[in-house]
C-alpha cells in the first residue's frame, strides 16, 4: 500500500514538466511540418513561418527562431519582396553567428547572394558566393561547391562577363560528372550552351543545348523545356538549318487545359490564322492550338488591306481563304472558335467592303463569334458606335440568330473602357480586356472598370453582387502577381477612388454619401477614405478623429486648431493623406491625449564601406522608457535598418509586442530640388503587424533625422494600438 502511495506522489510531481516539453515538441513539429508542406506556396509558407516564429519566441526555442526567420525570408523571396526577405535573412544570420551555427550561416550566405543577384546588387552577390566557395573548397563538400560554381557563373552572365562565366560553369560541369544530380547537370549544360551562343561558337552551343534538352526530356524536367527550345531555335537559326529550327520553335504545355475543372471560366488558346502558302495541316501554329487541348480557340486575322498587302505582302483573296480555312479546320476538331478581326475599325475606315468580307469569310468558315478589334487604340467612341452597328446590320439579312459580336480595344487614346462600353451599347455582348488594363503600349480595356459599369450602370447581367465585392481583392492580387504597384487613382478599385479631401466634400458626405459618391464603395469591396491635408476643413478633422479613435467630442473647437496646425505642417513638407499613423499622433499631441511610450535622448549612426563587403551600418541609441534609460546598439543593412534594430532591441524587453511589427515599405522624396543636396526630404514608412497596416512620416533637411521621425512614430503608433487593445 505504501509503495502505491509513493508511486502516486511521484506521478503527481514529476511528469508535468516532461509532458509540457513533449507537447511543445509535438506542436513545434506540427507547425514545422506545415511550413515544409507549403514550401511551394509562398503566402501559406509566410503564414506558417510567422506562426513558427511566434511559437518559438513564446517557448524560447532558439533553434526554432533561426529556422523560422530563414523560412520567413524564403517566403518573402518567393513573393519577390527581396528587401523584406533580406531583413529576415540578416536577422537569422545574426542568430546563427551568436550560436556559432556555421551550417545555417553558410546556407544564409547562399540565400543572400541569390537575393542580391535577383535585385542586381551583383558585387554583394559575388562577395557571398566567394565566401561560400572558399568554405566549401576547405571542407570539400562537392554538391554545394559545384552549385556555388554554377551560381557564380550565372552571376558573371548577369554582368556580361562571358569568359569568367565560362570558367566557373566548366568547373561546375566537371564537378557534377559522375554525380546523379541530373537537374543541375541539365541546367549547367543549358547555361554553357547560352555562353557559347553568345561567343558565336554555335556548333559547340548546339552540343550543350541538345544534351541539356535530351536529359530534361529523359528526367521529365519540364521547367527547363522552354529555355532549351528557345536556345535551340536561336542556334539553328544561326546555323541556317531551317528544318531543325522549326522542331524547337514550339513550346510544350506543362499541363493540359482539359484536365483543369473550372466553374465559370474556360481556358482559351490564342493564335493566328494559317500562314500564306501553307495548309492548316502544315502550319505549326494551328497544330499547337489543337495540341493545347483548350476547349476554346481564338484566332486573329487581318481586316485592314494595308496589313494584308503592305505588311504581309499577301493578296486580299488569299487572306480571305486563310481566314475561312483556319476557322473551318479548327471547328473540325470540335472546338469553340472565336474570330478576332484585327485592326477592324481602321480597316473599315479605309475599305469598308473588304473589312466586312473578312468577317464573312470567318462566318462562312463556321464561327459564330466575331470580335471587332481596335488594335491601334485610335478610334473614338462615336466611330466605335457607327462601325459596330454597320457590321451588325450587315449580317442581319443573313438569318444567323446565334451570331454574337464582341469588342477588343486598346487604350492608346485613353478610350479603351469608353469604347468597350459604347460597343456594348451598340449591341456587342462580349468584351475582351484585362484586369487593371495591363497590356502592350498603353494597355487594354480595364475590366475592373468595365465590369462594374456594365453591372451597376447599364444593368447588364455580367456578374452578381456577391462577386463584385471581390473585385478590389482581384485587382490587388493581379497587381502583386505582376509585381506592379496598384494605381491609387484607378476607378472603383483604387485607393483614392472614394477618397475625399476638400472640406466641403467631407461635410456633404457626412450628411449624405450620395452627394459625392456615385456608388457605395463596399459594392466593389472598396471603402471610403477621408484625407486630411492643406485643403481640409473642420469636417475632415472631426470625421478623421472619429475614424482614428481620437476623442474630440468634449472640445469640438479643437478641430479648428488642428486644421491650422496641419496646414502649417503641410506647408513645411508633411503629407498626412499618406501617413495616417503620424496624423493620429499629432491629433493626440494637439489635444493633450498623447502618452509617449518612449522618448529619444540621443542616437549615433555610422556607415562603413570595405572593398568587397557591402556597406555596413551600426546604430547606437539612448532612449528613456518611463524612468529608465535604455542604451542599445545594433547593426543593419543600412542606417535606417540599424536604427530600427537598435530601437526594437531597446523596447523589446519592456514591450515584447514590438517584435510583431515590421517595415513593409520605405520611401524618400526630395520636396524641393532647388537646394541640391541641402534640400528638405520627406520619408514615408509603411509598417504592419498581425492585424494592421499603418504609415508614418518624417520631414527634415537630414535624411537620417527624417527617417528617425517616421520610424519613431511607427513604434509609438504600434504601442498605442497595443495599449488600446489592453484597455478594451
């Protein structure tokens, strides 16, 4: 009995900590596994990596912190936010150095080198690659050494130093011999083929490119296909071996569209009519369209006799036969065929009879969808209306009830959307365009404008309200994917589409939003913004104060004082429409509601540049937090990064949540260039934490001081949000 009691006591006192450790280990492994599972989906990788970092910090897991920091850097790198990626790589590198983790240190050297190469900081890339080569030559690690040789060669190619690139790629090729790393070998041979192509040794280039392609096909290394096809086509063109050149001019699809299941959309393969002097069976472009397995095929043909005779050096009759036969041949493969009448409006203006004959040829071939194209983008809405109606009237007598007309416009006269809408008004029922209007020259018709105009202004059934709400997110997604900053002034989905600056406007929308808003912003997923600037009145301040959570109800007269102060600051160089974080802090200061979480006593920043190493920055900072003075120092990728790291380090022990915040964007603008290097500068910093994105501003003749002002405001704003959360 006594033994049982003693055993029970042991169970009560011993296992709690061990169970706790086991549960921590299990949870860590679970999150880590999720990170590894989502390596190819950067958004998910970023989410789980941040979760891993938070978990590691909560449980003081140093190895987990290093792993998570590198993983976050990898996610940002895949999202092509290289500046952000480098910030996390450097943090991970510092942790690796502190813990003497040499293996991780050299992995991070490689990550940083690749990022610097991607952003064209080639000297920095060389610096890290040389360190890696020296290390791997000493340790005789063959695979990473050969990969680094290859990366060094690629970097020399970026710098157009062909001979140096050749030396390192041959070293890499020799090292890979006898190894089973076929993908690396395939890449290496392809790169050597490119080098010899650039050096003019086309026969040697052909040997390497052909070997790379054969190996890629053997191991099904699809990502190398298109590069090799392109290279081989260029080589054969130089060798004047036309038969072989054709063999490699066609790109293979990496996945067949027929295997993809869409709810509403259809995959469309796009190409041209057959070439003159060839049959459809002989034409490589027509073959590729059929082999794509796309359920819909769109082909374009010439409608303007100028193109037919002067550009293609063809006859008008042969052009009509090409259109007819191409449509007929594609339809015989049981595909839906859309015919794009290229340059139709210019062609109609030059020769209306012939332009209409090209449409007849397509219809006789079997298509039931004709798209009229304003390819040069030079037509006016009134011309679009008249010509579209003329084309439709021409086919009314032919008794084709299932024939539909579409419109395809370019934006060279800033008329793409207007012309598309006018064509629909005239009877067209298909609109071709792109999200955000992306396209060649001045772009195509912007569907983020066309869709809401058709749905909300013209009551056309093109999209339900539940999907219209997703329009803003779709626009941002395409913008991020294309790596093009969103245009604030874009109608419907732009950040400024429902922004109000003038005091009269704001006063009116506070009474009735319809006074200055043509639709409810939420219908397209957007929101109303009130901007405070030199044009603001008291209404703007009252609206903005309420939005930002600053209490002015007890003293409404403060609104006038704030307006006056804001205008003085705007005259000095501030712009609060882009820095609402700083605006909130200024409102609180002007109404004695501001509670500083820290105060600057002094800071010192040094920048050093060695021959090979990138610029090195170090910051020392002294701040007062409550009644305590904190002195810290830190390194950074630049002076602002060093200041950020030092301030974060000083505050982290007292306010741990500052580690949840990171800088997203950093912009510097010269306010007036008349004073040259003595000119006043404006610094804007965008920061975010898990739930918020906020912007702050600093203005000074000294760029470091302006940066400090914006940086300090971002931390003050973040800490004020945390304080508010605690109160709530």
